[in-house]
C-alpha cells in the first residue's frame, strides 16, 4: 500500500546507516495509534520501542488522585521506550497518544541486541535521551514559572514540530489534562490566541495560522528545547524513503475504556 507511512519518516530511523537498517527494518511492525491509545501504562513491563512517523505521544505522570500532567511529547523526531536501553524494564509514567497516526515498533530483544553493539544506534539514542532530558527539565520550569497562555503556545509549537502538518485534533479537556490545568483555562488561552490570529480552534480542531506569532507569544522554554532538538535532527538527516513495506504487518492498539 503506497499510502502506508515509511520507516524513514521517523528521523531517528532515517539517520541509521543502510547496514544498521538492514538488521532492524525486517523486525519493524507498523502500529496504528488511535487518539488516547496507551503505549505504556505506569509500572507495566515494556516489550517494544516505538518510532512514531505521523503521530504524537505524550508521557504523563499520573498522581494518586488521578490528576495527570504531560512531561514531554515525542513524535517523528525520535522514539518511545528509552527505559529499555537505559537498563529498566518499566516506566513510572504513562504514554498516551496525543495525535493519532502510526508508529513502527521494534521488539525489546532486537533493540538491546543492536544497542549492545556499541555502534551507531547507541550514539543516536544517547543523543536523543539528552534532548528528552532537556525537554523534561524545561517543562518542569515552564509549568512553575510561566502563564497558561505561554504553556499552551509552547505545547502547540512542540507538537507541530513533531508532525508533518500544522493542525491537531483534540478537545479542550484533553489539552487541560496535558498541561495539568482546568479546561476553562485552556478555553480562555485558546480564545486569546484566536483573537490574535495565531490559531483557529473549532470542534476540537486546532490550526496554526501564524507560527511566528505563536513563537513570539511563547516563553523562552520552547526556544531552549528547539535548540537542543535541532542538534539531534542535524545529526540525523532524512534519507531516501523506501518504497516497499508490504511485508511489514500492521496492528491496531486498543483504545482504553
């Protein structure tokens, strides 16, 4: 099927040499990620690493009372599951699909096997982990120091940076859960951005109309994260997209009830 996403749509997979790709690509499995689908639940055993192509997944920390806040977002710039190659088998956070799409997943054993070669995959994953640490740290600062309006701008910019399009589909309640704020606060912030001509927001569809304006309204946190991420993406240039993925199976992850 020509409309299937290709593995090289993920920047990290695209950066691998043909030799490494030849070892990993036969073991990749194309996965459909529905909105609000769960990749990992807190404390669960991790069996795969996921490489998003046109989806976004947020890592959330869930409190005992059920409240949650997103600590980072991952898209086509990298992968989900760094715990597997950092020595752990589970994670204290929840991985929730923020924008529906696809990802390729790789079994735990194959990830560790290639990582333990101490070659290119190890170097790329360590660099990517460094970028994630920056994003987590900056998110913590932003949530403490900056306004809801600025946090929403940062989150929108980080999200569209990880997609090949300039629109997102999600409810205000879902955004509130991402930011750890009330839905009413998201409504007010989104209304302001619409009035300023930065976005349009109707029936759960957010379209970015003026990226430069959105950047000017955001706080410094977005720039810090983007600078670190750009170092990663420069290190991993896009390669030519392969033309045949017919043999790669497709599965759909269940949406939690």
